[in-house]
């Protein structure tokens, strides 16, 4: 069985590890599964061959024998379900770890995506400078709640799980904004994630965009 | 085993079925599982008893014996995993149905949430009127892709699944905006969801806010 994932041919963040293939690579590294990479250009992502794999024209996708998946959350869940290391065996602990996967992408990430949308889709608009503090306050509201729940624990619910992998990946998007550093417990939590050997391997394996111009 | 879910004491939408407990009720109805309801007031949602169940102070939550979950996506997945009717048995078809659950909440819903945030959190701001068309265009971009993938099929991948339940629930948030009607295939898809007896029972069972004032 060969696993193939797609990634950006030229990572728009120049190798900061924020594209969603990094999450999937991290999960594969935690699970000890080798994989092959197929880089896709921005043009090819909107063409029918890739749209057949990913209806929203994004990366990553996941192929394994006759199974093709998209959506990093679904791919990570698939990896976690089929290999040890990402979900606890106890049924209740497993359900709670899955809950954190969903919380990461449906409660925490949408507020963070607003920050990115403001910068990239509305960066030239006259209102954006005034909106950014409002968006950042909405992010702080969620991070306050998350930090209160995490408390002094290493991970969100017992041992490291796919829930932590998703939450750390989502929070990493905030690093450049400086907001993460306002929450020392969350900053330390993210640092624990980054210190994992599997994360380090995933980060190192990213395709770094060659310098242009 | 008794299942207990929480919902708004007074639904902010006055019974339109857009609060996230409707998704969970729908899943429980599809699975033929009875449940008890515990309505929670806005004040109590931010108090420690409820925050112990839901760290982000929201509804719904799910309790069953010694298991407590939050996040509608995770709850629906838990129901789908333990009862027939929401996920196919074939492993590959099951993984694809789960993919649509994640696509609904991580790719389609965030753009729709921006519309709600603009109205409810920034409704009084001078830029909101000018921003709304930009947000709506971002929603249309995703709906175009989704409509192309759905094509003339009844459901996103074979038989109705938890992926359709999530996607229909997400798209329902758009009805009042009129955007859904611009995509006849998606409007018909949502109508097929609403026509299911389980959806009708879930909708009817919502707590409707009593008239105020």
C-alpha cells in the first residue's frame, strides 16, 4: 500500500509549515507511515484532474489503493483510525480526542481564518486596519477559554492525540500575529507540539518554495 | 443508557432550526435514538457548571452514562459510529462520508459564518454594507464548486450519510440570505434533506423561544 499526498508546488508561506499538508505529514510521521508526495501548481489545482480528487481545488489530498480523500481533518482521522499513536484505545477517551479535532477546526480555526481573510482578501480595503483589532479580540476570546481548559496540563485530554495535533496546527497560524504569546500556557502547548520528533520531521520535509525573481 | 443534550433555553433564531442542537437532534432521529433535553440560559452557558461540559460555553453538549462530549460535529460522528443509518458499512465509502462531514464544517461553513459575524458582531460598523457583497462572493465561490461536485445526484456520495446531514445543516444557514436559491441544485439538495422524516421530527422538537415583551 502506497500513500500519496498532494502539497503546493510552491508553498505560499515559503516554508513556514502553515499549509495544511503539514498537518497530514505530521499525522503520518506520528503513525510511522511512509508516503509519497505529488506537488501541484496553483494552476493545476483548479483543473479537472485535481478537482476530481478535491472538489474545492485545494491541497492536501490523500490516495491509498482505491481510496481518495480530501480535507486535512478527514485525512488525519483516517490515519488515526488505522494506525496506533493518534487516538486512545479507551472508547470514551477516543470520543473526547475526536471532539478536540472538531473543536480545533470548527470553533477555534474559523476566527483565525478571519484574520487571514482580512489580510489576503481585503488587505487593500480602507476598513481593514480598523477591523483587525475586532478580529483579534474575537480570537482572544476563544484562546482565553481554551487556555482555561488546558490549564497546566501538557495536552488537552490525557495523552497527546490527533485532537492536540489539530489544535496545535491551528494555533500555529497565529504565531506571526503575536497573539499566541499573550497566552503563555497555549504558547508552551504549541511549543510542546513542535518539539515532537514527528512534527520536526514533518516540518523539515515541506517543500520550500524556491526563491523567485 | 439515557442520552441528554443541551439546547438554548430561548433559541435566538426563534425556532428557525439554525442552532447547532438541531443537527444533533436530526442525527439522533436518523439513528432512532431517544434523548432528553436540558435547556440552558445564556447566563448559565458562561458559568462553571456548563463550562465543565463545554469549554467554549456553547450548546449543544451530549451526555451518555459517564461520557460527556461537545462540538456538534463530534457528537454527530459519535452517534453515527454507534448506530446504523448515518455512515456506510463499506470502509472506503465510510471514509468518504466522513470527509464530507469535515468539508461541511471546515471548508463551507467558515465562509458562511463570516456573513453571520458581519451582521451580528459588526452590524453597526460603517464598512459592513460594503463588505457584505465581498463575503457573499466568497460564499458563491464555494457553492459553485460544491454544486459542480453534487451535479444531478441526490446526495454527495451515494446514499444519504452524516456528511449530507452536516452539509445540509450548514447550507440551511444561507436560506434567509437568498444565496442558496442562486444554486438550484443545492437548493433542491437542501430541500431533500428537509423532507426526510427524521429532519422534520428534529425541526418540530426544537424549543421555540416564547414571545418576549
